DNA sequence: TAGATTGTTAATCGATTAACAATC
DNA sequence: TAGATTGTTAATCGATTAACAATC
């Protein structure tokens, strides 16, 4: 199991399958065929079956897929069946907003926020305590943290990420607009909002061009 | 020109080229070859040349690319050489944070925030005025708006998006965790934070599996 | 001119779609 | 059993990489 390398394109589609299956499950539907699911999502039935068969045969010939079972299995593949303790590093606007955001139902639990500003000591944001950056190492020595969310200013990110790697962090959710340089066993997921906006902007112009 | 359809994969790489070229330009570098750029980014020289030649011959044999020129050209392709007036619809946490975020240098200018809560009337967030949702139509009749940022609660998105489409909005930057259903001439760029986290979570588990 | 490096064509690789035998 | 639908193999399509002639 898990021998073949799963392509990035497949991984990217999994959360979307998971979301649709969750909704279908909520609607009380018990089973679904790749054909029906294909109708609801913008994906061919063939692709759905191929994607799922990367991880195992979750369906049954002549029947389709049991929605609850498939939902749970994809949940396991994505790792949302267990908790992922997170810390938010950088307590500015974005850090604040993410702290208040509810990722708990997907298993992502924010444990602490770290910032440099002394006036934030003892504060709570969305029920989550704020600590000083100087406490980072001692905190990570006694607490288990899986993911570090990087919301520090761009010019501080490199230094902060290096420290976190040194303290044993293996996963970053990076909101800074730069590419992190980390060891091979550390994973980075980037959220580059400006890139996203630029793609939108391209598509606006592109459309206008075609319409002319 | 602009006959062939440009693939999504190419578009996705453009903002990254733009960012690297901006940095290289800031470092006072005048020219760069695809080989050198390839070394700095995680992209083959061949891919760089292929990508760029989708839009025209920006380089010169034996010389390479003029950094400033290439930077500006990619800027034009992405449409960041001109202003894109935006409104933020939904003045909650996320709306607030985006309002304070500085997208102006890339040409994305937030003009107004819309919310349903009467207590927000007359407020300013990051210097941007808050209006009531009931004023949406009259506002859009007198102001030019290119992009609507959707930060309203998930259960309101469909209704809000439909209204905005009716009032002539052709581009959405959607932060709600659902797929918008819009006419063909309307473009949607999604920011699905939970999907991003799930991909990270998959890669964490995946790595652990391999390490065993 | 010689050297460098593009623009572009050809080759390879990977991902998506189609088809169908297996089987519930 | 007959019908449905999967799992999987084969065919197609598209994207990436390699190669090289064109040319600055």
C-alpha cells in the first residue's frame, strides 16, 4: 500500500470530493455512483474512479459507492480524522483572523499565537493565548505542534521559519509572499493571495480580449 | 494575437515569474537568461522559454531577457499595469483583514465594504467606507467595480453572488467554501483555505508513511 | 566572427478519458 | 439471471523536457 507516488493533481481534487460527499451525506443519500457524482461536480466519472483507485477499491460493482464509507475513507487519506495541533506565528491582522476561523471540525486546532509585541502578552484571540516569540523554543519543548502558520511580515519569515525548523516543526502553512527554503523532510503549503488575485486579473483581461 | 488558448498551468506560473523578476530587478540586475532564472526558481529553462513564448518573443538570442522589459510585459499580461476597483462583500473578520491588506501596489484597489449589520454604517475599515447591503445596487450603478470579494457566510453566498451578477459584476474572488454557479462570462477565483490545509495534512501523513 | 542563448520543433512523459471485462 | 457499475487496461490528449537551428 502507498507504494506508487500519488500525483499532485489527484491530491488537489481530494478535498473537493470530500466536501461534495459531506454535503451528499448530509442530504441523507446512502449510495452514489461515479456517474451521479460526475454530474454534480465538474469531473468525469472516469476520473473519479481513477482518482479513488489510487487509494483502493472503495466501491462495489453494480452498486457504486457507499457515501458514508467513502467520505470517511477520504477523510482518513487527507488526515482529517485526527487532530492537528497548530500554532500561529505572527499575531497581526491575518494571524488574528485565522485564529478566529473555525478549522476545528476538520481537525486543525490552534493552540497558541506567537508575536513579538510585548503589549500582546496575556491577550487571548478567539480564546487562544498569545505568547512572545522569545517563548517559542520552550513552548515547543513541552507542547506537541504539527503545523506552524506563518503570518509574520515578509522580511521576518526566513528567520522565523529557520527557527521553527530548528525546533522541530515539519509543516508550514505559509501566508507570506515568498518561497520558503526548508529541508526535504519539511512540507510547505503556500497561500499566495496576490498570486490568486493576479490569476483572476489575467482571466478578466483574457475574457475581454476574446469578447472583442 | 492571443489566438491559442493558454493553459491554466502556464497562467498559474506567471505570478511567480513576476515576483522573481521583481526581486531580480530590485537587485539592479539588467539582463537574465532562462538558464540563470531556472537556477533561482524550481523550473527548467526549457519551461521558462516555452511559457514566455506563449505570449511572444521577449528575449534575444545570445543575450537573454531584459529584466525590466520582461517584468513589465508579464505585468501587462497579468493585468497588474492597470487598476482593478474591488468591493468587499461581507465585513466580518476576513473582510476586515482583506480591507487592511495592501493589494494596491498590484493595482487592486478596494473601494468599499458591504455588510448587513446596521451598526457598521458609517464605519471605515483601513480607510475604506462600509455601506449597507441594501445600497449595493445603487452603488454599482454609479461606481465602476471590476471584482467582488466574497467574504459573506457560506449560506448567504449564493444569494449575494446572484445579486452581484445581476448588477453586472463579472469577476469574483471567492473565500466561501463552495463552488459558485455563475454565467459563462463571469470568472471566479476561489481561495479555499480548508482545502489548502487538507492538502498540507495529506502531505504530513504521506511523509510519515514513507518514513516508516 | 565565435559564443551564447533564444525560439521552436520533436521526443518524452504524465494525466485524462474511453472502453470493457470482471463482478456484485 | 440480467442489469448496473466498478476496477483496470488501453487510447488519447496535453504538458514538460530535450534538442537544435536560427540569430543576435
